[in-house]
């Protein structure tokens, strides 16, 4: 494998379509639909019925949205295994910093539940990544 100075990917990975890249894209799309179902079905149901779900309905957009963002970026970059944690950490920390800066942005609202949701979504992404690497043998489908 050729060395690269790129922090998130390398020359070979970004030019390769492999099984992991396809799986990352499928997870991003699936997580998007689950997140939107949570925001548009689960959240209104919880609010209308006054159910205490420990803030899950409040932070579903952050916890699910971060999974979408992470796996979409992994699908775009096709990062090698050693650099996947950089992508996950960068996106998760970036969104947490963005949430902390909310009070200083126009119409921004700070919410601790969003920070927890973002962190939990990042952890879920790491777990999903480990599961994929445990059960799937990567295979190159197309290489430029």
C-alpha cells in the first residue's frame, strides 16, 4: 500500500470501490430513513402522549444524523481501517463544537441532549464499524 500524507484516506482507497464502501453507503441511507422516521413519527408520538423517553426524542436528529454523516463520509473517502477512527472522531467532535457554539450563532439554541446524542451516535458508529469488520470480508469490486 502506498503511503499518503492525507489525514483521512490514501490514494489507493479513494480510487477503489470495494464492499466496505458499498456497505457504508447503504448504512448511511438506512440511518437517514431511520432518523427521519424518528423525527417525524417517534418524536411527535412521544410529545403528544407526554412520555418520558429520557431525551431520546429530543436528540434523535443528532444521534441518528451523526451516523448518517459518518457513514456517508466513509463512503465518499473509503478510508483505510486505521484512518476510519480519525473520520469518526473529527465529525463527532466537530458537531459537538458546533453545538457548543450555538448560543453565539444566529438563532442557535444550545442543548445538552444534542451533545449527548451526538456522542452516542459517534459511539454507535464505532460499534457498527467493528461489527462490519468482524463479519464482512472486504473485496475490491472496481479499481480506477
